[in-house]
C-alpha cells in the first residue's frame, strides 16, 4: 500500500479528536486541569490508533508511538491495539496485525494492547471478531475490559444511566457468565473519565449500580485512578474509604495498573502517589505482587484463572499494604 493510500486509510478510519472532548461526551468537568488531562489522554489514544492504521509496519508504528510523552504513551499503545483490531476485522482485509504487533514492539504494552483490541471489537461486525483462542488464556479478559470501556464511554446513557448488560455475551464461546464481569471492569475504568476524576462523583456512580456489580466497577476505578491519574491525595483517600467492603477489588485494579506501567517502563509520579495511598505500597511492590500471584498454567474452572489471579492480588495487597482495615 502506497503512502498516499495509507494516509487516506488513516483519515477514513480514525475518529475525529472532538469525539474525546468532555463537552462532546457530556462528562463531568471537575477542574480545567482534570479536563485537560482526560482530553489529552483521548488525543494520544487517537494518535496511537492513527499511527497503527497508517504505518507500513509494526516497527514503524512503534517508532512513532515511542515519541509520545511517557505519561500518555500507554494510551497511544492502547489506541494502536484498537487500530490493529479494526484492521484485522475489516471485511475482506487480512488478519494478523494484532499478533504481529504483540510478537514485536507491542509485547511490553500487552495489557494496554489487549484493552485496545476490545475497543476495536466494538467497532467491527461480530462475525469479524477475533477468536478468543488466539489470545493469552489468562489475559484475554482484558479485551472485554476494553469493550466495556468503549461502550460506557460512547454509549453512556445506555450503559451507565440505564445500566445495560447483555443477557449472555457471545465472546468467548461457551462463556459461563464471566464476560459481563470483565466488561464491568472496563465500565468501571470509564466511570473515572465520565466522572471527570472526581472521586466523590465516581463513587456515587458506582453505588448507583446494583451491589452485585460494584466489585468489578471498583476494580476498574482503581486501575484508572492509578494509571491515568487526576486524583489528588485527599481524593484518593476518600476513594479508598468509600470503597469499604470493595477495597479488595479497588486495590487489585491499582496493582494491575502498577504492573502495566512497570512492565512498559512508563512509571510517572502520579502512579507512585496513587499506589502509595490505595495499596499502601510502592509501585514496584504492587507490581511484584501482581507478577507473583500470576498462575503459571492458567486453567479455567468454575471461575476463570483470571478471576482467581485478581482475588490473590487483592488478598496479598490488603495484607502487605495494610489498607484493608
């Protein structure tokens, strides 16, 4: 494909950056600084998406992605995951973009790339969705996390105000009901954006949902508050206190974010603040807990290995960090 055709493909496939403005989305504006942060995240996400759909190779895409500021680079890789997911899903298009990216420069960013693939699934026909078996059996649930974020972000009335859930989600095949829980984890991440990083409003939004959904929503909130940032120290303390019986999922999400940042070499000051307050640990300690709790041979039983992993992380963080009281 010539450079002119690739640039045209980029223009055709890439959403307009105005789609990520808080005014366009109708999201809460806590402060000018919080608004700028969230809109910058959106801008770099779309930059990563555009780079992926225009680049001649995954190597070239990564060269562009690695010029993005450290704080926002992970979001750009998430956008690239969406871009490659869309390219793989185009009717009559060739597949293999996602696997090629993850086999090369996308590997350190695997968590964010998987989430980005879920964004792509929300934009392509279901018959072109990737097969669940093509992903890591432990991490594939992150794809549905990304799907949930997308749906809450772009269809807020349906997924947040009406609290919509599909009766039986069709991916992966034979799912026993955990798919909607993984989607809720993504919806929880989106609540941090919808609530404009305002911890008081975000916790209110969580508690508007049925009790059965709050644990997964809080996990997503903890991940977003740590990875994206935007909360001041007193707000993070409020979040921890308000979580109450859901502190375990909250700190698990925070520890996941720590591991994602450490693995990619993208740790920045707000990560330290969030992990210290939410987990009572350093970023490196929280990341190590995530790695040590990871099952060597994930086998899904009554609960997916992914959920058992999350539960182990929550228990270990609460015990070692001392924030469970």
